[in-house]
C-alpha cells in the first residue's frame, strides 16, 4: 500500500502524460475512476502500460485504485447499462476498468460516494455486496468508499460483510481536517485517504501558522501540509500537473514535524 497517491481527476487529454510523469517522479499509487465526466481511466492505464513495456516500471510495484460511480455522478458516457440492477452495473464497470487499466485484478476498488446525502440506500447496498463479491473472489484486494459522512461510514462499517479498508474524502481544515471521520477510521482500522488537501484549504496552507513552520523546517507550506497528513495517519493525494511539484511533494518523506506543529496545523482553521 503506497503512502502517497497520485490522483488523475480533471486531467482530460493530459491524463496519460501526467500519470506517466508522476510514475517517473516516484509515485507508486495511482487513483482514478471509471467516470468519464471527471477522469480518463484508460489514459491512466496507458501510462502504466507504456512504462512497463519499456522495462522502466514493474507492474507489481504499482498500486491501482479505481472507483464505481453511480449514475448521478456520471455524464452520458456510461461504463454500464443504466437500466441494469446495481450489482450488474458494478460487474460491467469493473470489467471495463480492468480493460482500461490492462490488468486482471485491482488493488483497491472504491464506491465513489453513496447515492444519497444521508444514509446508505438500497442501491448502495447492492453495489457494496457486488464489491464484496469481487473482494472474496480475489479480483480486488481491498474495497473502500469515498465522499462519505461519519454517519454513512458508521452504518456501512456496521452492516458490511467486508468492512471498508479505505475512506477517501475531501479534507477540509475548517473541519479539523475531517477529524471525526479520521477518528472513526483510526478506531476501526480503516485507512483514511485525503484529497484536495491544498486546493480546498488555500487560506490555511498560506496562513502565518503554516508559513512559520515551513520556514523553520526549511520546506514549502505545501510540503508541510503533506507531511502533516502523513504524521496524523492519512494517505495524502496530490493531483499536481507540475512535474517539479511532483518531486517536491514526495520530499515530504525526508523530514518530520514536531508534535506542537501537528497540533497547530490540526487547529489552524478552527
């Protein structure tokens, strides 16, 4: 399981180029989704395939994570029959993802958010049961859920036969960096993946608190935020389109923050 993920959302015709650049920079976890509205899953797969074919990358070293997305989150370019029951939609989307990613199994398969704002609907349970079956068959190593509230996560975790291994949420400093969901994850052995750590928190990243810490440790505010994420138990995600920033982001493994720094960043927007 990688400690840092590269996210491929919103890259469109640059998806292959940027996924390739991320892999060349040293990322070994690729996050995508079979949701053409925001991702080009096939291009992410092509980036991995080309580097493997050139002998520059070992396929087994790459952690591939993709998602099943409900109809409401899709546009007209659907990877499944919208009239099919949820279980069949998962099967069709999953097979399409395997084709896009040039593999016969996935490291992680994620429900791209429940179908309702509150609770876990019957359609969500149909999707989850199908994902559990994929896990039990060995075709998916781990399953998870994204864009989920604490109440939804608790319900899913309580009733699921195969518990979610991952939660992937947009992480807001104004909510203590999703403190309540992270606490649940920590208590129940669920790994938290945080996205939009920079873009959803521009004021916090540029705050005097973070800038002072960055100056003291000789790093950028962005590197400090990613290091903070690692030290509080998150797998951070970056989606940068800048190859220099990709390398800089990975340098967050080269230093540590003091406990006082962690506390200050935890509360920077509260």
